[in-house]
C-alpha cells in the first residue's frame, strides 16, 4: 500500500511538470502577461493536477476491484488526499 501511494505521488509530480509546460504554452499562445498570466497558470495547473489525481485514483479503485458507493468514497478521499 505504501508503495502504491508513493507511486501515485511520483506520477502526480511528473504530471504536474508536464501540465506546467502545457499551461505555459497555452498562456503564450493567448499572449497573456503579468497578473492575467499568473492567474491563468494557477488555474490551469490546478485543473491538471485534479484531472491527473482523479485518473490515478480511478485506476487504483479499479485495481482494488471497488464498485458503487465504495468506489465513489475511495476516489473522493484519494483525490482530496492528493491535494
């Protein structure tokens, strides 16, 4: 279980680096600067982390063969813990 959690956090770290690059490219494409760019980057990176955490938690729930309310509860807690 500890290895799984460590793997999850490692995957989130790699994904957040990739998301930051993607967000920076999108900000440049929109020609954002200053406060607008900072705000955009913050929201973009947060959205990316949430989606990544959601996908990782869904995969873990599938590995544990969870379904229904147990799966929903696990994924919700997992995503909250990832923040």
